């Protein structure tokens, strides 16, 4: 009876697996604060993409961990940069059966760890960053990304990337916009995952957890600029926004269950304080119930195996 009347489902095709691919490593490298998640080598990333495809997941979201970082994040534009080659590898394995998505942001590539380039006073320069994002989007599309995911929270990023993709003949590459993204403590373990040495914080461009209304403005702007999917991030502490966004726009809504959400459940389970498998399913189900069509979760493959 419970199965018959269940309102919400969890299916492999609703899940997207975020993956880290590191340059210049010979073996996958465990991420201490995210037990079970690794920085992949190019070879192990291919295997993980193959598994994601076989499990019928909706997609993979790729993050690059470059060997060298610089002030302007040039590794993100280089066709031989780690993210772009990882996208090409993934696309080769995925074909058109699994969506290959790439994170479109500079923070993995900059030595200061910010999502954009800095002006001469050390502040993130919104408009100078947009120009770089446009070129980065084209590089990722050239590499074979089906979907690019701008996550830097620069104003106007979706419009600029859409125009750059179209001008380069990539009209069919979609944009999954991190539309609602809070300046959150729950990104903590991600810093270790991408070897980031962030100087300062992201509060000048990510949202204040005290605010909800500006999220509506953010998603409406992104949809107007051409977003195909809008995302809310983090997920569990922002389920109210997932529900609001679902009710506000007609494009698909995604939510990102971030590194800190993963780490909390894994850590509590390791201590025997909660039932790991039930907690994982309940947490992802709650994000779906709040209104997310798509959930990005580090448990995507595990859930795909279990479902
Ligand atoms: C930015 C980006 C971040 C995450 C995804 N994309 C870090 C940030 O904005 O600070 C965090 C994901 C996670 O914590 O799992 N490229």
C-alpha cells in the first residue's frame, strides 16, 4: 500500500554524480573529509563514467583539479587543461546515453581560489570574469560537454555564456545554471576535494543564508538569460528555496547535495549514530519531495546500484 501511494520516487535517471578529476596523479587519491569519494585519474574517471552510464544515471558533473593554478585561472581555458580533457574522455565513454556536464567556474584554476579574476584592489571583477566564462564555456563545449554548469555567481553569466556558445556553433549545448547559491559552510570538504586555498570568503558574490526573496530574482534572471535548468545549492538547508523555485519557474529544477551534507551523514554513520543507508535515501528523497527534478549527489552511483 505504501508503494502504491508513494508520491515521490528516486530513480537513477534523476541523479547526477559530481566527480573530481586530477592532473598528474598516478592513482586515485582519497579525499579525507569525503570518505568514499576520490580525486580520479583520467583512467579511473573513465571507469566511473562507464559505470554511471551502465547504471542509467542522468549524468556526471565534472570538476578539474589542475596541477598548477594561476591568478587568472588559465588552466580552465586550455584545451589540454585537465577539465577539458576529462570532459572529452567522459564524452567518449558516455556517448549520448549519459549527459556529460562540466563545472564552469574559475575557483579550481585560480591560485587565490576565487570564482573570478580579481581587479587591482583584489576584489572579484564581475565583468572581466564574464568574458573568461564565455571562452571557458566554448572550450568545454568543444571538448564535448552536453551541458555546462556556471557556478561562479557572477551577474550576467548565463547570458554571456549562451551568446558565446551560440556564436561558436554550440546552440545545442545546454546551460544548467547554479542560480541560487548560498555562501555556505557546507562547501567545506569541497575545498579539500579541489585542493583549494581560498583567500577570504565568497560573501561578495554568493548569497546570504538569511535571505530567500533574492533567490526568486536570481532564477528569473537566469531563465531570462537562457538557463535550461536552474539549480539550488546547497540542498538540505535550502529545501524551502527548492520548493519556491519549483513553483516559480517552468524549467527543470536541480538541487546540489554538497560535500558537507555528504560528510555529515558519512561521519555520523561511521560513529554508528545513524543508519547510513536509510539516512542517505531519506536525505535525497527529501530533496526530490521539496520539488527538485534532478539531484546532484555524491551518492548517485551507490543509489543507482541500490535502486
Ligand atoms: C564552485 C563550486 C563549489 C562547489 C561546486 N562548485 C565551491 C564553492 O562555490 O565554494 C561546492 C560543491 C560541494 O561542496 O560539494 N566551482
